C-alpha cells in the first residue's frame, strides 16, 4: 500500500460527485460506494505486491487527473476509425474520453434481439438486468484499479446477444483518449452477456491522440452462456504519454468456448489483467497475446485461468518483441481446482529482445489441486537467430530487412490466429511498417 496522499485526489473527487449522483438507482450508488471503500482500503499496489513486483504505478498515482467532458472537438471520425483498424460500415460504439459519442457510432440494422448501446443510456433506463450483472464479476474487493473503475462507473458499453443468435459481423468498441491542456482520466466499463448457444466477435480498441498524458482505466465483464462461441479482441495503441490499465474478467459456463486476443502496440505504461473462470464442464479458452515495446515503454501482462469444473481446457500463447529501453512483464497463472478433474492446460510465453537495453521478466505458474490433469507451461527469452540472419543475408537481403522479416515472422504466429480478415490484414500492414522503422 502506498501513502494516503496518493489516494487523496480520488477520494476527494468521489466525495464531490456524490451530490450529482442522487438520481442514480440505489443499487448503482451502493456499488459505487463499495468500489470507493475497497479502493480506500487497498490503495494503489506497490512493487511489494507479488502481482505487481516488476511494475511501478508511480506514473499514475504521482499525477493529478481530471475527467473530461468527452466532446470530440476537432477529432476526425475517419482518422479514429483508421487508427482503430475499424471498418467504416461496421457495428460500433465510439467513446471520447470515456463518454459515448453517437455521431461517430453505428448501430443500425442489428439482428433482432441484439443490444449494443452505451452503459449510460442503459443506466438511465434503469434496466433490471444490470443490477444483477454489473459489478458481479470484476473483483473490485481485491483489485485496486477495478475498485477505482467501479467507484467512478458512469459510461461504457453494454452488449447483449440472445440465445442461439449467431452474429456474423464483429462489433467494435472504440475508446479514444484525447488529452488537451489538462491530464484526463476515463473509466470505461463494458458488460458483455451472451445467451446459450450464441456466437459473437467483439473488438475493443483503445487509441490515444494528441501528445499529452492521460490515464485510461478500463474494466470488461464477459459472461458466456452454455455452448457459446466468443471471440474477444483488445487492441491498444495508446500515445507515448498514455497510461492504461485494462481488466478483463470472463466467466464461462458449460461448453462455452472463448478465444481472447490481446494486442498491445504502444503506451508509456500498460498493464493488462486477464482472468478467465472455466465454470462449466467442458468449457474452453484460448488466450493469445502480442506486445511490442520500444523507447522506454513498460508493458505488463498478468493472466489467470481458473479451471473450476471437470473436462475444461485452456491454451495460452503470449509473445513479446522489445526494442529500445522497453520493459516487458508476463505473469501467467493457471489454477486447477480439486473438482476440476480431466483438465487440460498449456501455457507458453516467448520473448524476443531486439536491443541490449530491452528487458523482460516472465513468470509462468501452475497451481494444481486435482490428480487427473494434463498441464504444462514454459517461457523463453532470446534474440534473433544469427543463423537465420546469415541465411537471409546470403540471399541478398540487407541486415535491417532481414531483422524486420524475422521479427514479423515471430509476431505472425499470434496475428495469424485472428479470424477477422480485415483486422488481421491491417495489423499485418502495421507490423510491416513498424519493423521497417526499427
């Protein structure tokens, strides 16, 4: 726990907001109060906390942030969509500094029964299902940033897919941080509910514009019903001064299959928390991650998969490419509970260091309390293979071109698993251009 002073601005801001939130439903105010109470108790994590051992959040707690009004001002919709890798005719919700921006969004002609709307609008309608879902999966009692998000929950996205509904087109959620004269903060909250036998692809994209510092603290709660098929993507292109803490909490029922991709391309300090609970027999998840570091960027991926029921399976592959003086962290934890017999889990983390000053800390973990399981984990840290470089150069490629090609091939193992064709193509183009610059 850090000093009381590091929390003071958030406690004061919450006290100020109490008077403006009297019109909110009572259950929501109770949820917010629980969030701020947890944050006051927990405080910001320090490096003495094992889960944050290699990541200092001083850049967050040492600065003062204010909530912006979210107005787009001079932002260009085409530029935002292009940078977010979003198709112009796609279903999408766009948020500026955490506030829904309808003029940049598109939700027309959704299939019958599918709901894609802003959280603020759903709250104004006081829809009953929110009180039994929102805040019931993110662990705001144990995680400081989830608690902070819960305390200031105001806007974000709600996606509801009814039973046996198969969405063929992806849904994009675009969160733009536009720092101006002041340091801005946003707390996007996303709730995703998929009914039994449904199928959906959902893309969260976080983009920073302008050069000023800001802090985006996002929380996603995802609930997959029985026999659902879910593809979830988180793309981060924060600015060089951007601070980002993202949390994904997913609970999967019987036979649910989740594929979750996390792609971190930039940001001064980025922390990705992913927790998946396989809470039904035969549930399965696949976690794919790619993180690219450069300059003095710090990127931390903390994943946790809980096998709570029998015959569940998980497969995890995270890859990092670090250049300049960047620092990468991977902590992957798999817990197999006593009743989760016949579980199958495999975890791999591979890291490529492109410079002498780049560094990575990796810690794969297994906690197994059942006796009939198949589990494995491993990690590697290395540089480009000199034999492969020599081979490419002997075929006429220059040193920079050979390094670029091998780096792209390393990343393609993850990007190639993306099933949205247009998204995969745009990521390929981005990677080619970036590795050429390096």
